[in-house]
C-alpha cells in the first residue's frame, strides 16, 4: 500500500482465512539526504532488498504450509523475489499487469485498510505496534465471506484441523 510522499506499508493476506499481517517499512538510511537522480535510490527509500527482507521476516511468523506461494504485483520494490523464494521457501507468482482481480483478496484487504489509512495518509508515521493493532482489529472483524467468522477464528480452526490430522493414534 502506498501513501503520502511514497510512504509504504506491506500487506500479507492468507487467502483461505483472510488473516492479515501488516509489514512496517522504515525508509532506508540516508533517504532524502541527497537529491534524487534519474538512476538513483529506490522508490521512496524502500529498496527491493529491504522489502524482501521484511516480507521474509513476516512470513516466518506463521507455519510454512500457509505460505506455499504468494502473489505479488509488479512493482520495482518486489524485484528481489528470487532471493526471497530461496531464503523463505515461498514461491512467488506475479499478477498480470493492470489485473487487480488476480489479487482479489489482497485488494479487498487494502480497501478495508483504507478505513484506517485513507489515501493521502503518510504511512511512515505509523509504528510497528500501531500497525499490529490495526491488523488485530481486522483479524477480529467478522466477514460475510467466512460465514461471519473472523479471520483469526478461521485460521485457528485451520491450524487445529492440521494438528489433529497429523497426530497418530494408538489402539
């Protein structure tokens, strides 16, 4: 998600449960100190390496089977996808250009996030803790598409069912 002065917040949404994780991205050190050149620093100081590292750190907070693949848009800030895939084990797919319907769950979540971060908001002013409060709020908000369950409830159900099927019985 892009805000005022090209400020950025990353969003990761697990598709089946709609569980949302927000990625806080601070600007790279030294951004804005020197004037930008045509072939200069990355967009708003969020380089591809910074973005990939932040996403990798975030996906490791949940079990690996939830992140078999991830669909990304085609921004320059996501160009370090090969290293991300190698280091995280998460395969990256790209949506076709100008095809937001291929990332429908993420686009819907971004729309919900605009209730908290309207267009024109400087996203860099929000701390990691503040973003986690918003994610917690979204994850505890009932959704029609989930039969009026919350993303947190649906994720919990999924994790419990996986744990139960993975246990051998004696008898």
